């Protein structure tokens, strides 16, 4: 993202060093002082889709909780203590299936600059115990690295706290922004991949499949073992052919010993979030197939078939013990 027409800054963080660093990168933006980010972000009668065409940036101080227990809908990879944490609300990408569309009424981007408070709470909460922490659920933190420098800070934090296993999930092609860093084993880079047909139909403003694969190869060349996330698996005409060729392409281009594991998940979302998505864009292709509801969660009627098809194809390339 090259520019923001307006940047809203909470009074309490006007002189925070990260605020000053970010503002220095956008000298042409109009800076507006505010009391609380919610005064802008939580305003009534906002339209997520319209705002997405020209989102504004909000710099704020996070208060309250910094660490949350992971959702049972999300994969925990067998870890007992599973948390997520969000330095950023909202994303530069515009995926039609994204739960953020149903979570927030605003598509403006909030960056919480007080990252040091996150680290302090994580240390207090985990108390030296092994804990798995996802830091990219409410945004794509690596995609923002040129603006925030947060990934670098998380990497340094992980080096000092070996009990933590920190996942950085991304659809970006921005690994180059940190390629010179020494990355510890307790940092997991996880790339979300989809067939190009899914990228074209649903994952607007995201890098192409080939661009993401090039980024993964760069990470592998630095000695990293990467996680591949095939999620969400989306239903599409010609599903078997499209996903079959996609899996063959991805896993013939990468050495299997460089892949830490693979997680797969069919599109699913809470009933309330689906209702909000429909209100925003009832003609979206996301709703082109019939859904079922189980325990308040919406997914495809043939969810099991779609998952099993992908899993069986993966077994040709990856040990099934590495597939979640």
C-alpha cells in the first residue's frame, strides 16, 4: 500500500516512536488527531465494501487484553496452549470469503503501535510454558512489514522466548523484506495458497499463486521449513481438475523435506458472520452453492468430499502425519 489520504492518530501515541516511523513514510497524508480509535473505526452506518476502495489508516494504543484463546474452529496443530494476538485490525487484501467482512463494520486499518505491551502480557500469561501463538488472524502482518516493522520485532521476541511457537500466516510475497534476518526455529511462516482460479474469483488484490510460490522458495533457500495452508478450500466448477492440478503444481515445485506441515480446511464460518457477508454482498460467488448448518457453523453440504479429495491428492507428496 503506497499511500493513505488520511491517517488518524490517537493523542496518547502521537509521539510513540513507531507512530513517528510510520508517519515519516507517508509525508503527503493528512494527519488527524483523535481521542480514541473507536470514534472512527466503530462509527455507525459505515460500508465495509465502499471503504475498501480507499481505506484510511488509524494509529492507536491497544488496551485491555492482548492475547486471546484460539477459536475451536481454527487448527491448533496438536498444541495444548493455543492463542492468537492482533497488532493490526483489517487487511490490505480484499478476499470475498474473509471473516473480517463480517467482523468489522469498517475496512479502515488499525495499527496498534504499543507492541511492547503485547510482549509483556504474553510473558506473564505463558509463564515459560510452551504456547502456540498465531499473530496473523485479523490481518496479514507480513504484508504490512514495510510499514510497521512488526515481524522483525516478533522475530526478536521469539529468540528471547524459546517456549513460544509463533505462527506468521500470509498471502503476501513480502518475505524479501526480512530475508536478511536470522529466523529462529520457533517462528513458523505459513503461506496460504489457492488455485489461481480461486485467487482470480475471490482473493482480490492478493499476489498471484506463482508470486507466492516464489516467496516460499526464497524462504526455503534461507533454510526455513514452511507451513502450507490450503484454506479455505472453495467450491468451484471443475473443482477436481482445478484443485488436482493446483496441488500437483505446488508440491512438485517444492522439496517435501522443506515443508513442515500442511493444513487443509474447507470454507466454513459462523452463521452470524455469513448473515453479515450476505448483507454486504448478496451476489458474491461465495454464495453460489448450497450450505449446511451444524452447531451454528455454516459450510458446504459436501464438505467432507472436498476435504477428502484434497487430502488424498496431498498424500502423493506429503507424509499423511504432516497433514492437519
